[in-house]
């Protein structure tokens, strides 16, 4: 039986950063959109209105002041609120491989 040894490790940290201020501004825009679109249902008691968030709440609840992300634009878009991964063509290197190569070089 061969003995397996982990002889090194690497780290990949995306270059884009989202601060709590950016996240709260985007989320609060989403809250305005949601509450506006659901105004009648909220008034009828069928839907609960969303409430604003704050930087202080996020930091107190999670201890996080900023986070590194691979694709920032979709996350901060109040109409999307999630990462948008561009489709890669066949033969192009996948994101996971790119991250692994960077981590290995580190």
C-alpha cells in the first residue's frame, strides 16, 4: 500500500471585495424593490414586508466586515443578488482550474 502525504497547500483569494457598506446599499435597494412590487400583498397581510439591513447588524451577527468574491457585479445588482458566472466555451479553462493553478503557484 502506498503512503499518501500532503506535502503542501495553496490559497486562492479572489481580487474583488464587497464591503458591508456595498452589500447593505444593494440589499436595501432590493428591499425597496420587493416592498414596492408586493405593496398590495403586504397591505393585505399576505406577504411580510422586508426590512432594511445595516453594516452594524452584519458585523455583529457575523463578524464580517468585507468578503472576497469571484464575480462582484451580480451580487450587488438588486435585480440579481447572486454571482453571475460567465459561460465558458468548450476548451476554455474552468474557474476551478484557474483557482487551483493560482493556489498551486502560491
